[in-house]
């Protein structure tokens, strides 16, 4: 019997004018054409973007001073079977707790987990960064205890967007997950196109020396695990 596989791209388009987090540590994306047909007789472009522009991977170094950098992460952690959790019905600011995770995951593996909120539909709005759903700290610890190695999502981050940047509440979920070696994949798109609850995930970040993160091409292959 022949198994049909489908490849679904989960990556944001990199383009000028794309939405980026407004802070001095996240640059605006710039794309400048340098080589031109009819003049240099070839096309080439200069890219200005950050390590967390568009769909990207967070390495532990992003928040952990001595954490692993992006080029040190093994490919076996970034590629493999992943469990898809459908939280697309979650309302703004909803906190996903341990019981909700347990109910959605069941007895499926948690090595790689994808959280679907369909939040890419909010891209381009003023509330994309400010109103998304998020995980509780206890849910993050539960994932760590269960052996999660990669957590992917179609929101900008796993933390409560209302958190400030004071020392006591600055990105606690990032610190729990990255501090335990869990790679984060953020800003996914198109998760609504996935029909299977378990897919083969490929997250391929740029190999940047001492990178705290890197833009990544991410896609899922359906039918490969059947």
C-alpha cells in the first residue's frame, strides 16, 4: 500500500514591512537589492534582520547566560515526530494549565509539542503581541518533567503577554523551558492546514555562531508517521 505524504509550510514570509516586536533589540527587517539584471547581470540582496525575526528558534542562550547556542543544538532535537495540540478555541489571554495540556496530549509523546492557537490570523494587528494565549508556569514544568525537548507555537511566545520586564516576572516560562534545554519555535503560521494530530516536524534554523536564536524554515510532513 502506498502512503501519501503532504508537506505543509509553517513559516512566515520574510519581507520588508513584516511585523516585528517593537524594541531596540529586535530590528526592523530591511531587504535591499544590490545586484540587478541588465546592470550587474545577476540579482543579489542584502538582508537586515534579527535572530528572532519571523518564524524562528530560541536557543537557551536567549535567556540563560551560559545556555546552549543555536549552532550547538543537535539536529535530532529539531527534527522528528511532533504532537499537535489544538487550542484554537482559546480566548485572548487564556492560560493553558496542566490539566488542559494533559487532556489534549493524552498518552501521546511530548518530545516535540506544537501548540495551535490559529493566532497567525492576528498578524498585522495591534494586539498580535499583547493579547495571545499562553502557558502556565506549572504547564511548562510539566512538559519539562515529561521530557519535552522542543515546544513550537503560532504565537510570539509561551509567556503571559501582560508580564513586565522586572526581575521577578520577566519571561518566566522562557526561563523554565530554555533553562531546561527545551528549544522554542515561535511565530509559526498555517497550523490550521494540518489534519493529523501527529506530524513529522522539521525546524531548520540558520547556523549562526554563538546564536541566541535564528530565523528558521519550518514545515510539517503528514503521512510519514503512519
